[in-house]
């Protein structure tokens, strides 16, 4: 028998944050493609599998009944600047463009940080450095995340000073927040 994931973490008259379902992954992928993103369903399927295998908390947001965003919490992350140090990591956070500016991203982060707080008094995340991540970068700073001091990472390792790298989704800065 497969484990059911139907928990609701937050709800008000417009926004609901709940466990992600497979059908959410299909909708999000279609919407990201419509936005012009290079999206595939595989990353969402991987997150759902990680929920079963690694204890990840895989969340979807609804806005007025429509799937609008997603976020994931890995209670014992094995990668990045704080790998294997006992700090949860927030991974792969997004709100579909047509649903932005309705407080969905803030609500998703509130819930993710609350979940992370059940495991540790700190949480971390990696944020991309190109302009597509500009609003996320600002949001994280406003929420109290600070750079970890290790510099930028490319792939899954520190990018050495003066090394050539590509300003793509693999170029990230890790940030930590005290909860």
C-alpha cells in the first residue's frame, strides 16, 4: 500500500498550501512551458519520489483553486554548503508568473520555514545568480537569509576564484537563516 500525502499546511479564502500530487506536477510543467521555460515533469516526479525515499516535504500552492506554485523541504540535505550538517534545505521554489504578487510565495516560504523549524533552528537554500532569480534574491534577503560565506557554487561545488563558469541555473549562492 502506498503512503497517502493529503495534508493541508495552510489555508485561507484564496491560498491553500498542501502536499503536492502527481496531477499538480503535470499542471505546473504545462504552465511553465507556456511561460517559455525549459520545463519537464521529471524534476517534479523526482521530488515526489524523494518524498517517499528521503522524507522530503513536497508542497503545492493553490490560488483560488488553481495550482499556482511549489516548494520543497529536505529535512536532512545531502548537498550544498551545509550538506550533512543537520540543517534542512529549501529546494526548488516557484510561483507561476500569472499568480505572482498575491502573497503565494511568502505563504509558501512561511510554511517551508515552519516545517524546517521542526528539524533545526536553521534552514538554508541556494539561489541562482542570474536575473531570472532577482525577485527570489530580494525576497530571501528580506526574510533574513544571509550568504554563507563560501562564495558562489557551480554544480555541486565551490567555484574557485577566477574560474570560468556559466551564469545558468547551476550557478548559486547558498544562504542561511536562523529560525
